[in-house]
């Protein structure tokens, strides 16, 4: 008789927590996932762009390497997810267009091109005639463009639905509660409820902390590891009636503002996203105005589309924009949070890493090494006796 798999509790049911839970259960672990509203946090508001090349940023070479490692896993991950759930994540391979409107916007697009060259990342420059051929609905003033064919995209909400179904079929038990790690004898031995319901406890071998921006404030976590997370609010819209308008995702720089447009198989168009150093999830007039102004300048037809929904959620930002991943000094805890703007993209590599660490105690995913969950020291405490 084979020995039973380890018992694991995953705290947090966004795409990261769900994918870790599904992956662990598929490999024989006995998994509970605790979240009062799985899939309703940042994953609900994501654009779904899997765009390591387009999101490349100066001085973030380690993050780019991790993003490329995850991007390479996505086609297989999407196929497995569909097979396991009968829900297609709607993976698209047509690529991303970077478009600038005025001269300053054009300079920004060319700076992106320089960066891509520096990292030997593939892209094509498009003439205005070529741009009109591939995206005729864009405003005639949109002259400056790059095409990044390797960038992919998925429908974030289909990914969430697929993961919920795949996790359930693999035997993951969903617990609609907030939980916090139980520490005994210097190790994490389970999870106890920390909300208002009837007290509940689950004993386990490992807790995976994947609660997005809330991870650092889960009771007791600050004593185990320093997670310097900060909320970065994003507002995002869905408009209906856009079938046939765009065949690519479009990342626009519009008179200095940034906007992305993502077509959906449902005929909807996603318009995102604000980036605000705020800790609330209100949809605001200013947020909508900012997005719609840039979107209608880039794609005038947006003005004729119907509003389907507008949501705001909090990205889990970190000081270096990189995720917080892996084991901590206290045995029995694995951290998977801080994915900031890249949660959807980094889901497959994070699930593989966490599965390796929980089941084998080590992982050979070298690209994750710079993103150790323990890389930030605890905040220094000022003691009066330290004063001169
Ligand atoms: N990754 C897109 C966003 O965070 O808005």
C-alpha cells in the first residue's frame, strides 16, 4: 500500500494559491485551500497578459528571467488545465502591439525597442501602413508600433474557473474561512481560523501562504518572515460589443498615459489598468476617465461600446517588484506571494516551485533563487538604550 501524501493547507485562493493546490493534489498531497472568496481578489481583475517581453523593465533582469521561465511553461499549463477542468483558459498567440500616439509617446516606444534589443528579445517594428493592416480600427494618429509576437494572453476569469474545477476534481477541499498558521515547537503544524465563525483547526505538514497583498498581515506571519507587501490599486473595465475590433493585445502610450486593450473571445474588450498607491477597491470617476480617455484616443470605437463591468483590486507590490517565494526559517511554511503585476504570468513557475519545495524540500528552478521569501530583513527596532 502506498503511503498517504503530505497534508497541506494553502492560505489564499487566487490563481497562485489555486494553482499550487491543484498541482500539489495532482501529485498526491492531501490539500485544503482556505479562502472566504476564492478567485475574487486580484485574479478577478487581471488582464491576463503573459507578456515577459512587453513588461521587461530596465534593471529587472532577474524578474525577466523568471517571467520567461514561466512564459515557457504556459502552453503546457493551459493544455493541462483545460484537460483537467474542461474549461479553456483561451490562450492567445497573436502577440502584443506597442503603440505610441505623439512624438514623446513614440520616444517611449523606441526606448522599449532599445531595451528589447539589449536583452535580445524578439520584436518587429511596424510601419504605419503595416500597423493599419494588422489593426485597422486603431486611430489613424497611432503611427509608432512594435509587434511582440511571443507575448501571449489568457482570459483571467476562465483561468480562475478552470483552476477551481481542476482543484476540486483533484480532491482539494475548499474551506471558506480565513486562517493563520499554528506554530508549535518551532515549526508550523497547521492552520487555525482567524475570522468570526466557529473556531476551526486543520493540522498539516506544510502551510503554503499565498494570500496576495494580505499575506504579510495574516496573524502570526510577521513573527516568521518579513513580507514587505504594499497594495497597488488597479482599476480595469470590460466593454461589450467589441468582436472583431482587435486581433492583438494593444499596449498604448497615449500622450504620456498608459493603457492596454485586450480582446476576449466573448466579444468583450478589457481596458486596463490604473496603478495607484492606494489601499481601497473603489471604482472612481477619475480612474474610469483616465482609462477611457486613453482608450478612445487609441481606439475611437471604444466610445460606442457598452460598459459590462468595472472593478478595482489590489496588486501585491514589493520593494523590488519581484515575488516572495519559498521556504522560511521556520519549517512547515512555504511562501508564494508578492507577484505584483505578474500574478497570471508567474502562476505556472510558482506552482512548480511550491510543489517541488513541499514534496521534495528543494527545487532546481534556478530563476527563482533571487526571489527568496527571506530576502528582506525584519524592520530594525529602535531601543532607547541604542541612543547616544
Ligand atoms: N499586469 C497588468 C496589470 O497589473 O495591470
